[in-house]
C-alpha cells in the first residue's frame, strides 16, 4: 500500500501517452492535461497505448521522480471513466491496486460515515 500525506492527490490521465516520453516530456503534459502545478508534489499517472506500462511522475522538493512499471504479461485493468474527461482523481489504494494488477472496475462498498 502506498503511504502518502493526505494533501497529496493522485491524478490519472485518461488518454494514452507515448511511453517514450521521459521526465521532461511528461512534465510538459501536466498543465495541459491536469490543469495542475507540476511542482505541487502530486502524483501524475500516465498509461501507454498498449496498456502494459504505467508511469508515475511527481516532484519531491529537489527534482522530479519518474516511476515506471511494465507488465511482463497482460495489461493494466484501467478504471472506467467518462470519455470527455482528460483525467480522473484516484485514491492511493486504487493506485496500489492498479499497479498490482487488480481490476478497478469491481463494485466498491459504500463508505461508512458516522452519523448517517
């Protein structure tokens, strides 16, 4: 499970990205795709056209970090989303499940909140 500060958000690009792009190429996509500041410390998740690679880009106060995962077999089970959206926001548990190969489209139990 990923452990992130509550202030860190995870943004997932809904359109496939050229996985040949490195840090500079992906960082240049952050503002037009997510409308977010690339230096804010949030995680930006990109998937390749073939669906077998995921790159996660983030700023860690001294430079960009790029995390790459390539599946040796199969494709990542991407979340469903509205075709008009450029990105969706994820929880850290969802990102961890995605990277572990879980299908994110299974029905989730409704969150319980006290007083409801």
